[in-house]
């Protein structure tokens, strides 16, 4: 009986680790998306400012 209990406890720990990993992956994907959008906005602003300086 103890072996079955240990197996169930191991499975619960494995599920908990998988949930934590999925949460971290989702957070990182959202963060990278936000960073990418910010970089695009800054790049566009720099290009607009450069065009204004050069008269284009």
C-alpha cells in the first residue's frame, strides 16, 4: 500500500511542477510579446524623427 501512496504523491508533485512550468512559459511569452511591441514602437518613432530631421 505504501508503494501506491508514494506513486500517487509522485504524480501529484509532477503535476504541480508541470503547472508551474506552464505558468512560467505563459508569462515569458507575454513578456516577450510586450518587449517586441515596445521595440517596434521605438524603432518607428526613431525612423519618423530621422525622416523629419532629413526633411523627408
